[in-house]
């Protein structure tokens, strides 16, 4: 026997699903937003049997994308932009509070515009019915990307031609991946598949690059990212500009998803800097290709550490005239130790999604006066910042950057200090 409950969505869950409460029990509904009212059918034990939307929230938006409820890329297209940003602000604030900080108002809040994503990983599924190219979904197969409000139109314009190319490549029998970066020189593509491309496949890829003016297309065989992708076609140099410096990014490089989001992160980091002189040592951990390294080098001498050798090589080749050094180091396996950090005036940490782990604890134990932590995961933020609370660091400022519009992803820039004068000035 089923029971019908009329309930309202009161909040959003961690993945952006609408949450309704019946007593102490929470129910999660994709694509619903706070204010939606629904009839929820449960069995006598309280298990959900189904639901029906009775009335939408008064402020709910009409989703701009025709495949919103099918595609795995967006969760909150019915939520107005200000509400999305405030939800993400609340998630970061809750993480900071759980870590143990007294949390002031954010210094900066930024939200990137639709159709501005310049980096994407796409799934390819090939079958007798054809080729599907779409975003990776949480729990199911990708849906064919026939429209997208996230991607820069220059990337989306390549989806249909790439679908045809994937259909014609013999090395792709069932599944593949596409990694696309939109550098200043144009789209840079890495195809990932289990098999190696044949001579015929190589010719088709080269022809595709020429027809669509793609500077470089590479191939990565297998699931391992430890070896560099093979360049299949390169028509001209691949270049990108960071803070007035031109780099040659390696295939599959990490870059911030949007140009405006990158600028907001740089602005938040620079705004949080203590007073420095050119001789002060800035230690930067997880530096990538130098998104933060280059602007930081205008304020002090930067010692940058990064695990990807190709990214370090790209930065090293372009650092002429800059006050910086860059070294290859796997910070998960070989974190910088307390003695290596003690001479730093400032440490900047920009870890991957899983967080800095042991490296964060080493930084906290070093007693460095100021730390700036750039986070892309509120859950990791809680764990990584807890050692700083125990060591007596105070929260000086924090900023929220929403580069992944309509998703649950959020980035934050958090400034920590042992300088009581700086903290007192913030509290004044």
C-alpha cells in the first residue's frame, strides 16, 4: 500500500538535487529546486515509489538547454543565477565553518557566463546505431550532445564533425574519450582509446585537422596518463598566454575552465597577498603551467612545484625574465617537508580535486606566516584546512568562483594567516 505526501523542496543536496524532508528522512530529486511542491508516493516503510510535481517554485527558470534533464552536465538550470551563486557560497562557508574557522563575509564572488567553457572532457560511445558524444554522467551512459549552453561555441561547433570522425576511425570499436582545450592558438584535441590508430586512422585525423584548422590532435592509448600522448597531426605551434607570457602547452594540459574564472582566481589570490618585497620567497605547490606562478612572480621570488613534467617544462621554457624557479615533484608521494617550507614568506596551494592531504599538514606545521589555499572541492577543503586551525591560523579572507555553471562544482580562494595584526585589521 502506498502513501502520498505533499512536500516542498527546501534545499539542494551536495550534487544539486532538490531535497524534501519527511520527518528525519531526506528524499533527493534531480532537477528540482527549492520552492517546488510535489506529491511523493512512498510505501509504508518510507521508501520512495515515485513523485509528481504539483507546482513549480515561483522563481524557477525555464531550462535554456533542450537536453537538460537527459544530459549529465547540468543539475541546476531551473535555479536563477544569483541563487546558484549563493548556494555555492553557502557550501564553501559551511566547509570553512566545519574546518573550525570564524567566517567573515566573502571578499569576492564571481560567476562565469554561459557558453564560456573552454575546456571539456567528452565520452564517446560507438555502436551499430551510430556514435554518441556527450558529457560523462554520474550513473549512466552519456547522452548525445545535440546542444550545449556551457561550451564555448567554437568547441561545440566541433562536436558534430568529431562524431563523424569517430565513426570512421577503425581503432575505436566501442568507447573513447575526447579532451579538448581551447587555447589562444585554437582547439587542442586529445583522443583517448584502448587501441593504437592505424595508418588509415592517422590519415583521417590529419585530414580532419586540416579541414577544421585544428593546430594539434594527439592520441592517448589506454587509461594511463603517465605517458605523453602521441602527436598525430600538428599544423602549427600551440600557444597560450598567461599574464603577459606566451607558453607552449603540452597535450592534455590543465587550464581553468573559463577565462573570466581564471582572472577572478588570480585577482583573489593577489588581493590576499601580504606585503612582500622582491626577495621574499613564495612557495607554490601544484603550480601547473604557471597560471598563478607568473602573476605571483611580480611580488616575490616563486619556487613552483608540480608533478606533471610536461607542464613544468612548458613553464620553464617561458620563464625568461621572471623571478621564479620550477621543479618536478610528486607532492602526493613526496610532499615538501617542514624544513623545506620554513624559509617561505608565503605558501600558495592549489591542489587537485582530492585535496593536498599530507602536504597540507606539512604546510600547517611549518609555521609559515601566510598561506593561500585554492580549492575546487568543499569536502577536501574541510580536511585540508583542519590542521591549520589546530596550528592557530586565522581566516583572513575567502572568495567564491563559479566556473562550472549549473553544476555542483565550486572553487574558492582562502587566505590564512598567523599575523595577528592582519587579522585584527580584518576584524576592525
